[in-house]
């Protein structure tokens, strides 16, 4: 439910009646995991998805029944491989769902989620309180929320509860960060693609004429600073293992110091643009700057998956594809060429960027003041 916060809040503030339908259990393959949620209003407005379209119709009917009767509903969709398609679950798996009412009393917690705050709530899935949404901080077992993941917790024990309750713990962490150093056209394309994929993007460049809000309207932050100085200013509250740093400066006076700092930070991914000759020279300069081989092994360069990309938009897709594969443990191979599950469990990992020609020039404006010579 928390991932729908931005879309639910206007409806709830206007007094709309809303039912949420959340996945409580997944067997075998399904497009979304435990905690995936969609919502429906009394007038039939649909928000979100729990199956990519396979069982949305039945889920909407379940939600409307909940609104009409004021009671919590549960259902199971999908069967075995031979009957799953007839049941409407094209993936051949099974999901259990619970439908419950979302009301004005949940606006506060949804506002926290929409603002980017880390939030966890519990939906009671058993007993007489089934369907109740628990929003009070610290009410349910700490073990249930320590990982900040959507999870069904059997027999969790909220403080003050007469007996343990089965809880669907729904969590939303702050958006992962993508820090892009360098403010060229490739950065503009990557900023747009990454923002649509759910990243909070920071663009940093030493050139004041390039690091402007008008050039990067999708960015969460636009910073004018030397990249290494900006990275050095960040604290543990600003980054985590989901953070990716991509160096797209095309200037070794800037990118070598920035990479030296980045490779010493506890982030999930560090990458840099460059042709192969540039990559080799940069590695030598980083070693001269004191970066050891263990740290260098973390560097993704040249960046991006081999998509045959050439335009900034295609290159951005290549970058984000590697970021996604690294973060979630994907292979980057076509799905038709591999076997096994298509949906990976989230993995705190790394991610990437791509490769313009070696002689491609940074665009626009006069050079920043040179403190590196």
C-alpha cells in the first residue's frame, strides 16, 4: 500500500472510499512478490497492480465487495500449470491476497511514505482483527521490520495484544540514490530514465553553467561543486548500499579524484564512463593516487550492458540496465537464453553506466576553475 501513497492521498483527502488488495503469499512464479498492492475506489477507479493484469479483474471485484460490505476479504488466485491460465494467472503460480479498507485515519502514515521517509505498517491477516492496519511505530515485533521488506510474519506480537497476530508487514524504504557526476547530455538522459525507475537522482558538476535545474528538471538535487568535494561531504545518512555513483565527467582532473573518494565509500555501485584506453589510463592514475587493486575491482568501467547503444537515450538505458542487474543479482542475459526463476529476490548490490567515444567532448560553457594542474 505504501508504494501507492502519492496516488492514494488525493483520493483519501477528498473523502473517497478505498479498498486495498495486498498479496500475502506467493507460490512459484508471479509478477510481483508479497506485499504488492493495488487499490480500488467505490466508483471503480483502479490504482496499481498486483499481477501485471492477470487477476486484476477478480481483485477489483474483491475490493468492491469489501467496500460494499465493510468486511475484510481474502482470495487465492492461480493453480497448477495446467489450470493456472484458465484461472487467469498467466505466470502459472499462485497468490493469496487480502482486501481491506483504507481510510482517512491512514493519511498520516501515507504522507510519511510519500515524503520519502522510511515507513512500516502491519496488516492483520488472521483472527477477529483481520484487515486492521497497524500504523503506530514500534507496535509490532522488531524482527518483523528489521529488514524493511514486505513480509508475512506469522504470530507476530504487537505490544498490548491479547494474543499473537499474523501480520503482513508492508515497508517502504527511502528511494535509492543515483549520484551522477558530470552534467552532459548523457547525464540528462540517465537522469530522466533513472527517475522513472524510482531513483532519487543527484547531478553534480563543477561547471555552474551546466549544473542547472532547467537542464535537469527530473533530478532530486542539482549541485555545483567539485565532484570529489561533494562526495566527501556526504554522511552515512546520505548514502547506503543501494546508492549508485556514476562518473560521467570526461575529465580525468575531475573523475580521478572523484573515483578515489567514491571507491572508499560504503555504496553499492561505483562506475565511470570511458573508452577502453581511457579506462586503462584512469586505473593507472588511481593506483598512483593510492587506490589498491581490491578497491579498483569494485569499479564498473567501461559502463553499461552491450545493447549496441549510441544515442544518449539508448546509452542511459544501457546504464540503468546494468544498475538494475547488479542491484538485483541479474545476469543481463536475454530471459529466453536462461532457465530458472525470472523474478529475483531484491539484493543489495551495485550498478552502472556506459561509453561514448574517447574523444567526445564535454558540452557547453567555459571550463571550471582548474585547481588540479
